[in-house]
């Protein structure tokens, strides 16, 4: 993904901040615990925090959380939902914290938006020695037949390669973290996957897919056609047509450590 495309897509969420807060899933607590395992403490920076989906899980696990988010609309939703959390404007490339201020820096569905040539050293700067940088992604478990078909019906803008386990593994396998320079040394990546799920109706799943970056930047006629195709497919499936269902998901985690 080129820098221009990354900027366009990553900046699209603010217009849908309220819907994002309502419909996007949280993260499997087991995955979050694994991401933080062996961190030197529980001072945690939620990096690219969005509307606070990961922040809420971190707080529930007892972490002392600082949330950093560049989009004002997303930050407003985070502050509304979690008024007791310290929430700051900023980005992975310019973190408004002093050196060594946190023990871990997880990023929920955000690490792929970062310019790691800048964000890697900047994250290393604010981490204590032995601190953890982790990416967490919620993906749809397309080993389930109806979900695999949904991905084909939806098209890559709504359910892209990064939104399935195989695609996410390929994406993180090629992820490059800075490995030179005194302020930017990370260990070799560790990866794990954890079962997760979210209760849905057909309407709420369509609403969630409407908050995907690729969908948000579509021209309106194309967007409506895509969402209409998804609605028709969900109405045709016995798993999703007439009742609430659990959307099968995985929370995938990539974890590295500062030296």
C-alpha cells in the first residue's frame, strides 16, 4: 500500500466514528493478555486507539492506560465512552509522551496504518527497557463456509485480504520493524491467534462492514450497491437470515520486545 493510499484510508474513519463505536468488535481478552505477557509493568499506551475498543479491554484487565488517537471525531467517542481514561491527540509517528513512559504499546487494528520507519523508533522511545509493541487484529474466520462466501460476495473493499486469518498471517509475515539504531531495536516477532466472536444480526453486520475503510471511501452508488449485495446474501443464508448469530472471528496478535 502506497503512502497516499494509506493516508486516505486511515483518515476515513472519523466520518463514521459513532457507527464505528457502536458496531466494531472488542478484542478477545486472552489475546490482550498474551500481547502484554512479560511486559515489565502495566503502564500501557493504546496506540491509534480509535473509539476505545481495545482501551476498554485493557482497563478491564487492570492496566493503567493512556490512549493516543489522531482523529478528533474518534477521540471524542473514546472520551465519551471512557471518561476516566487519559486520552490524548497524537499518532504513532509523534507520541505525546516522554521517553520510557510506558511498559507496552498495543495497537488494535491500527499497526498496518503506521509508517513504521518513523513509528518504530518513536514507539521504542516511549517504551521502557523490555517493553512490548503489539499489533492486534480482529479477522473473520473464513474457515467457516458461509463467511468464506460472504468475503467473495462482499469484495475486497469490505472484507479484504487483511480481514481473514490467511491474509493477516501473510501481511504480518512481511511486516518490517526497525532493527538498527540504539533507539529502535526490537526482538523477532512472535505471533498467536485466539478464538473470538461477536453477537450480530444481519443488519448490524452490514452496519459494521459499512465502517471498513475501503467501504467508506467508495463513491456512494458503489457503496450502496456493495452493501445491498451483502444484505441480499445474508438474507439468503439460514445462519444469518432471521435471527441473532455469533460471528466467528479470531484475534490475531503480533508481538515484539524492545531490547
